[in-house]
C-alpha cells in the first residue's frame, strides 16, 4: 500500500480526484446539475462562481457530507461508494470552512492537535495510562503540531485560547488544524473571506508554501479574483449549479460566458 507521502512523490500531475456528472438536489431545489471536473496531484484548483452557484455543495460532496443523487466521485483511482466524512478524513482529505469552526476555549496548540485524530491509533485505556506506545504516539503528534505552528509563524499564540485571537489568526489556526491531518487533498472554503489585504497576502503565501513544501493538492473556493488568478493552476466556474467554464486562469478570464455570468464589471475585484 502506498503511503500518502509516497503517493505525492509518485505521479505528480496525475489525476487525484474526479467528479463525474454530479447532480445534487434538496427537494425541488437543484444545487448541482451534471458537473464534471478533475483535480490533479500537486495543483491549486480553484472553484469560483456567484453566490448560490453550488461551490460549497461541491466541497460537501467531495468530503462525503453530501451524497449526490447522480454521478460518481473517484479519489486516488478508486470509485467512492457512499462514505462518511470521517472515512474521507482517513483517506487523506481535510477541510476548512467558510465560517470558522474552532474550539474557542482551547489553545492554538490544542486545536491543531485535534487535527491529528487520524494519526491516533491507541485505544482509550492506553491513552489514559499514557505509557509505551501511547506516550510515543502523543509525543510524535505534538512534535508534528509544533512543526505546523512554526510553519504558519504562530509560535507567539501557541498557548492562547483561539477565541481571543483576531479573525485572521483564527483562520490561520484553522488551516493549521487541517494540515495536522497531513492530507493528500486540502479543501479550503473561502480561506480569505473577511480578511484585509495584508492578511490575504499572508494566507496566499501559506497556501502556495503548503503546495510547494508539503506536496499537498489544494482545492479552494474564493471570491477574490485577484487571489484566484495569482495562486491557481486551474479554475472551474459554476453558475446556478452548472459548470460554465474550466481551464487556466487566463483561459477562464477571457471566456465570454464566464465574463457575462461572473467576471463582469459588477463582480470584478
């Protein structure tokens, strides 16, 4: 069996995930209609579109929270069959959310440690005794969490309860928690929403560093078109739950259908 780190080294640029003809409805409301695209290993794949286009619904399909009525999801060459979100996490997919979902009373370090749950293999008794394998596992997980804290340059807030942190730093902690799982595919849902220009620049730098240094594949939803065009390798565009564009940032930016639906003067950033 190939480990996640080995899988990243083998076949860079090959297909990691593919969604084929995905359709998702809630009652009579169609969230997604016949959407297909792929995500290649080692790329930043942006998903853009107006509000209500189906972007977050697509991420929820990818991480197993929603099960589409039609279509297939393939990950690492295997067809997915109605998995649960926790199973998806063990397969190597992690996610951040549009609305911050941290444990506000816990410290930065403890929040990041919660992202290590897929690497905690000892049973409850062994963890309670904290001897032998359980102790070694705890130490290894803490070392990994500290590495992520150093990587994200948040050493000064490692013991601070995240509820006391400003918004931009909370978003960085949430990124750290997702990275703690050592995902092969990282899903970012509007990672720069509500940030000022300096915070967006920092987050853009960290996203590119995650891709370059860890070899992590990234799919992100983002409304700031300047950010999308700067850091994305490819872009898929949704509108009213349908795919209307797909290609490099340059191709998408010059696509008249995309311009009319989303990149016109009213939406230009």
